[in-house]
């Protein structure tokens, strides 16, 4: 199930807006496609990220994937638990598997993110394209 209280990117990350900060992680769909996560290279606190550009890399038993920032801003917190337990991304992608907290620099980017319903439609379209 896709949580309805989050916003989503077409790059399969999610964002939870909490006042002046945005908590982000990857979707259940993304972690499922990655397989068993074994390592994540989190950005540093104070690092500036830009929407739709590479923010970090995740390594899994099946390979490596680049993760793109869903919004632009400054990283103000990272989930240090992922350094020792990267499998949290697989076990609880919308909870304990969160990755970073960003202080957004452009609130105008949020309306460009997808609602849960829009993201679900996007996944169906993407699956249909892959089946061709």
C-alpha cells in the first residue's frame, strides 16, 4: 500500500513535509526492485542537494542504484541507523528506513511531486511499458 500522507517522485522517492523540513526515503516499489540492501552512502549534514539530481547511492545484492533528491535544499539530518542496518530500507521503507531530512530551499517544487494516487497510476503505466 502506498501511504497517502506522502508525496512521491517519478524517481521512486517519497517526501513527508513536516513544517519547514522534508523527511525523505525510497518507496516500497524502489526497495523491492533493488533487492536486499547492503550499503547506503548517505550525504553529509550541510550538503546541498538539488531536485532530480543524484543525492546518494544504494548497494544491494543485485547491484547499485543512484537515488535522486525529490526536493532541493540542505541536508540537516541523516538516518545514522542505516550505516549499521541498511536492511531497514527493505524492512520499513516508509518508517525506520527513512534516509535524510532536508531543509527545502524551493517550496515551489512540492506541487510538482505526485500524490499517492498519481504515483500509483505512474507505477501502473511504468509496469505496462516494461511488459511490452
